C-alpha cells in the first residue's frame, strides 16, 4: 500500500472549479493553498485531512460560503479575503 507524506499542497492559480478529490489522499497534509481559483465550495471530504492547520482561500472567485468551511475555520488558521 502506498502512503503519501505531502505536507504542503500549493494548488494556487490553477483555475480549479472544485478541489480535486485526490487531495484527501494526503493524510498528513498540513497546509493547503487554494489562492486565486474559481472554487465554489469546500467539500465535506476536506475534513478527512486531520493534520490540516492552514487553508488559504484568498481570492477564490465564485465561492459559496457554508458547509464545512465555517466549522473548520474556527480550528484552522484560514485566510479568506
């Protein structure tokens, strides 16, 4: 079985409309940078990233707030401008 040990994923400036499902495979991910994309929402599966402590949502266009974002924002150092 393959285990991934990626601690930082910079998916900034990629014009993603959604967060790729593959991101949840990185269990030890601590920092997820989604700066400057067109993501509409953050899926509940992001909660599987138990080591995540930084989520950068700056300049995410078309973002529809709600869902798991507000519950994890209390626990994470999130950036959402």
